[in-house]
């Protein structure tokens, strides 16, 4: 399952204690979930999460955002959330790239 969303956040490097003018950033979120994860054995769960992570890391959008330090990766146990600080299209394009690559991984 792949879901998209958009949130407004404070810049990552900004301390809460700073009393200066705060500039908000828009973040665009891609949620990725492995369907049927809880039915798998512990070893299978680890394997499919590793495979998913490998596929996601190979996507162009992931690599571009990570190289620009405009990406936060949040593991969720049975998937991940990718927070892009680039464009609204980045998570959607990443989802398309990942879904195309996943055709080679029937377990995912």
C-alpha cells in the first residue's frame, strides 16, 4: 500500500528555543506499507522490509532528495514514511518508480 500526504513543518535544523522569525516548510509524505506483513514469520518480515528498503533506495527521486539532504526516512515496522522537502511531485514520482520496481518482487 502506498499513500501520499502533505504537511507543514519547522525546518529540521531549527531549535525550538530560537525566538526569531520562524519560516515554515512544506513537506510531502509518502507512506509505504507491506500488506500481509503481520502474517509473516519474523525472518520473513526482516527479509521483506530489507527488500523494500533496497527497492526504495534505488528510486531516482529518493536518491535525488537524499543527495540534496531534503529527505527524512522514518521506519514504521512494516514499511516506511518518506518525507520529501523538495516538490509535491517527488513522493508521487517515487511511488510510481517503486511500484514499477516492485513487479520484480512478488513477495512485496
